[in-house]
C-alpha cells in the first residue's frame, strides 16, 4: 500500500508528463497548421506571379483601348474566383487546425481529469478519520473545475463556429460582389 505523499508524488509526476504531452501535441498541431498556410501562400504567390506576368504580356499586346478593356474585364472573373478559392482553402486549414487543437486538448484534459479523480478516490479510501470534509471539498473543487472547463470548451466552440460562419458569409458576399462586378466591367467594353 502506498502512502499519501507517495501517491501525490506519483500523481504530480503523471500530471507533469500529461502537461508536457499536451504541450507537445498542441505545438505539433500548430506547426502543421502554419506549414499548410505557408505552403498555400507560397503556391498562391507563385501562381499569382505567373498569372500576372502572362496577363501583363497579354494587356501590353492589345492593339487598341477597346481590346485592352475587354482583356481586363475577362481577367476579373478568374481573379475573383481564385481569391474566393484561396479564402475557402485558408478557412479550411484554420478550421481543421482548430479542430485538431480542440481534440488534442480535450483528450489530454479528460485523461488528466480521470487520473486526478482516481487519485482522490484512492486517497479518500486511505484518508485518516475526520478528513471526510477535506476530501469532500477537494472532490467539489475538482467537479467545479471540470464544469468550468466544459463551459469554456462549449463557449470556445461556439466562438469558433461564429468565426467560421462570418468567414463563410464574407466569402459569399465577396463572391456575389465579384459576380456582379464582372458583367458590369464586360458591358463597359
């Protein structure tokens, strides 16, 4: 049978290891997300440079102003579509990274919570007589902390959903504005 100090020492060591594991996991997820965003930006920048060069050559080869404006209007729609696709891809990366963060954190926190509850149960079995109130207060504190975390988790998820909805709305509004602007530009030629 373990003594109470040994149990707390063991629990503290396990808690530190769990915190290190969650930190490592979250750091890894953050770097994966950043890596995806950097890759997206590099790809977009390269494609944009190539397309800008081709578009400039095409515009410079225009024989008259009407052809110049016609070419400009024709390039507006694909550019708007690419910007929309970029925004959606960026939102997907951000959303995916956030989901992985939440999943990793919830898994680690649930495991740590399970270990702490197990430790409290074990300690309460071996607690000296008269310490029932202290054990009850400790259990209540753990319950309150768990409830607080659950509320924080729900609120965080709602905030992320609101951000994603706002981003989707902004992309849709941009899409609609681009679709309206391109026919107007083409009509002016």
